[in-house]
C-alpha cells in the first residue's frame, strides 16, 4: 500500500480563494500587525510569507521589524499602541523572541480580541473549556482541518500527538478532544513511544526531531500528519521518515507542502474572524 498524499498547498489555495471572496465583500480592509524582533532567518522568511499571503487575499499586513536589542518596555509600548489602534484587527509577535525578552508577559499584553495566534491565556482557557468563541492557534487548526477534509470526521479516533509545546501539542490535544478524539500526548520522556504510536489511528508528529517516526511505529492504514520543519544537510524535512512511512499509512502529509501552507491560511482566517467580531461589537455598542 502507498499512502495518499495530503496536499496542503492545494487545500490552502482553495481556502485562500474563499477568504479572498469574503474579504472583497467587506467595507474596509482587515489588518494584521506582525512584530518581529531581531534577525532570525527563518522568522524573517515566515513573516514575509504571511505578509505575501495576506496581501494576496486583499488583507493588509504590517511588519514591525525591531532591533535584536529592543528592550521589553519598548515592545510592550508598541503592543499597547496596536491594541488601541482600531484599524488593527490582529496582532502577532513572532516566536522565538531574543533571550532577554519575557515572552509570557509580551503574549499576555496583547488584547485577547486581537490575539490571532491564540497564544494568550484567555484564549487558551476558552479552548480548554470547549468554548466556541476561542481564538485557536493556527497550526492546530490547520491539522484539524486537514484531518476533517481527509477523513470526514475524527469522532472516536485515537490520536497520538508527539510533542507538548504551547504552540502545537497542547492546543491540538484540546482541539481534538473537543472534536471527540481519544487523545494521547507523548513527549521526549514518554516510555515505549513506538508502541503507543502503533496503536493510533492518527499520528501527529510535532517534536522537531528529523525523521523520528519510522515505518514500524505506524499502524497500517493510519493517517500521519507531520508538523516538523527541520533542515538536514540544507534540505527541509519533517519529523516523519516520509519515504518509508508512506508505505504503511493510508494518508500522509509531505514536508514541505503539507501543514505549513495551511497554517498561514488559518492565521488569515483568524484575522478575518477577529475583524468580524470587532465590527460586530462596535455595531452593538
Ligand atoms: N513561531 C513558530 N510558529 C509560530 C506561530 O504560529 N506564531 C508565532 N507568533 N510565532 C511562531
């Protein structure tokens, strides 16, 4: 058996066309503000991609590129200014931040109605308590969307998530639980990891270890979603040994061209959602 490839690029393109149509019908242009501190090469590329994707669907995206040495207070001042600017609908601070900055305090300073990354405790609390008004982080949303498009629904499936980060593993576990999956979170201290993944209907690899998930870790017919982005000898690869795992899985995402393009799309979707909710609130006021 050879797995069917889940084409994230195509799914993203289709969803972006729908978003562009919705944006074209709005009276004003939704605006995403991206704060980038320092010169991390990958972050610069990610943020440029976000800006290009936003502009391609008719949204405005402003990148505030600050010096590596920017002090905490200056960053907090900028966020305060963006929080009170009614022309800004979404704010994200690109992670990781330089070591001297306190990421938690910075994330919590973003107005929760503009927290389109869904990283703040308010939105995490809503997600964790299965409240539908939660702003959910883009990558977990991308994973769920791809699973639903591929499998129809995920009810009753056993999903094993490898990785417990605040950006992917933890919010994805809540999201899949809210959609009636049986969820196991595995991590670097998990014992017998390969036996646990071999019992899964869905394996999500989000641990940042190139090629970790092997063919014999995956149950025949399972769906494998690879969130990893690693560079090995200059080549991009995921956390799954793609060439071998695709011989046993039913469905598998490639890297690149899998979860990545869908994540950016979900960020834009969150920005549109934030815009609509802010405008609704204004009308009700
Ligand atoms: N760094 C890696 N992924 C993300 C993301 O989704 N949002 C932000 N702000 N930083 C990231």
